[in-house]
């Protein structure tokens, strides 16, 4: 098991053991024990699906509070492009950026601006030699973790470039140092306004040996009403936004891929679809493609668990906002477009314990696998979840691993009881 620090937690007091999250978790990380959900931390990818479906709001994401920024002398907000799709009648992104300044931030650096730079460098990267295709986007941290845990053979396909949030953090720190050379790096605080818990986990854990340049992560839903109150729709707003259609387009599925101006791409969203596509890349059953954009949430980041707006409505709002923007406000200069700066790359990939591995020993894994298959044949096969596992296959695995008892299956227990009573009846009759 790795030492990943998670952001999705269970409030045990609120959980009624209804099994809804159990049936929706894409990595089968949830079990119901003694009437309460339990998350297997080694399997959880912080996708937030369980937060979205829990009828009792018992699953929650632990992010920072805005007041956690008070310890810094110079506070910078990094709004995710998704934030722009959360408000009614927003015809100008500057209202949001000014609102953030009114909340106490000293500066705002848009992640959408960084996204336009990443798009430009991705176009350059795809033209390079020895690039393993299809290149898989590194923007969605859920996808990165899913690849690490379930598809380690695809790690070399991951785009080795930092995601826009990290590039924005780097830009924000450089700008702060330029404006205030007297500040130390510790006095500069960078806060990402996030649509999803996975970004908060990414900031806590980094990626491989890379450590995030972001200091705190505040959820869009936590900040929403405060920001709404601070926003002023006035004609005297300062022109702060430096993003175009491309950058803001990253909030929705397909936005990153279409910015590559290359037709050989695929964009898929929703964790089930992402799983299928990764399976197909692994099994080499997809057509030749240059680039694959994968977003764990339906619709892309607008579907994140920490947003306020229905993802489809958010997408429509973003379309309206983008209509009058230039395609991009961040093209590379002739000089910049020759080579991608070294500090735009991850230095390595993380190595995790694949969740499908049953034991560190290969022979033991094979033995356990055979036992699971045999046991699976004896189970009802209706995946009812009454045993506390999402499927009969998962239950068989739990029993073989010793984390569940066969008697937890009520159907098997009822069948065995019936057979015992029948047998007993036959014996009594023959007396
Ligand atoms: S969805 Fe999961 S966490 Fe929420 S009440 Fe049901 S079992 Fe508990
Ligand atoms: S966050 Fe996702 S992976 Fe983790 S327990 Fe919830 S549904 Fe499962």
C-alpha cells in the first residue's frame, strides 16, 4: 500500500449504510461493515463519486478554509476555469477576479491562462521524436492515480508536462517575486479554487517526486456565497482576465484536446468511460491517435464534486462567456516555441502498489486467484451488495484475503440453512 494522503472522508454519524456509494465507487474501494460504509484507502482515487451520490451527505471532501491563507504575507488566488461557469448572467470573468481581490487576495492568476500556455507547449511536444502515442493528458489527477493503480503499463503514455494548476502556481510565484523581491517563498501563499477533491489530494501528495507549488486548496462550493457577495457587476471593472476561448474551454470535456488543432484525438469523460478507454489502450484496441484527453467527471471539471452548478448548465454558461473572447491570449513567442522549458516537466512517475495485486508473491497471488475463482462459482452471482461488497467477485476476494466471512452472504446462508433444515427433516422422518 502507498502512503497517499486522501481528501475524501466518511462522516460515520451520518452514514445509514444504504449501499448507494458502494454501487457507484469505480475502484470498489467501499465496503459496508456493521451498517456503515468504510473506505479502503489503498483503492480510493479521490474521484468524489461517492460524495455526489450519497443521499445523507455522509461523504465529504476535506479542503482548506480561506482563513488558512492568513499566515502568508502575499496571497494569490488561482481560480480554476470551472469557477467561471458557476454564476448567473456572468458576461465578464473580471467580476470574479475582482471579487477574489475583495475577499483579501493580493493577486489573481488564472489557471485558464496557464492552460493556454500548456496547450501551446503540448502542440510542440506532440511533434517531438520518441514520444509514446497516444499521449494521455496529465490534467485530471483521478486519471493519473487510476493509471498508477490499475494501468501501470500506461505510465509512459502520460503527458510528462505539469498540469495548468502547477504552471499557474509557478507563474504566480514568479510574478510575486518580481513585484516584491523582498518576499521569501514562504511568505508567498498560493490558493487553488478547486472543483474537485482529487486536486486537493494532488496538492498534498505531489506527483512522483514532484511537490506541488500550491499551498492551500479551497473548494468552489465553500467559497461560492462569499464570492457571490463580493462580486460587483459594474462597468468600471478593471481588465484583469488574460484568458481566451482555449483556456476557459479546459473546464469542459474536449476543451484541452480541441486546443491542439490536431484531429487525431479522443476526449472521454465520466469514470466508467475513462476506465473503458484505458482498458482499450492497454489492450491496443483503439485506432491510432495522437492524444487522449480523459476526465473522470461527467462533462469534465464542470462535473466535479465540489462545484455548485449542474455540469450541463455550467457548460452552457461557459459557452456564453467564451463567445466574445479571442481564441487565445497566450501564444508562444518565436523564441519560446523552439523548446519546452525543463521546469514544465515532471521529473519522474510515481510507483504505486497496483490494487489488482493480491500478494507481493507471484505464486501466492496465483493461488489466491484460483481460490477466488472457485469460491465465486459457489456464490449466487446476483451482485446484490447485501454482504457489504459491491459484487460477488469482490466478496469472494474479501473472503480469500480474510477481510470478510462467508457467512456475511445472507443468500448463501439462507440456502445453507434451507438445505440443513431439509436434511434434518429427512432424518427426523426416517426415525
Ligand atoms: S451512500 Fe454510502 S456513505 Fe452515504 S449513507 Fe449510503 S452507505 Fe453511507
Ligand atoms: S472517492 Fe471515488 S474511489 Fe474514493 S471511495 Fe469515493 S467513489 Fe470510491
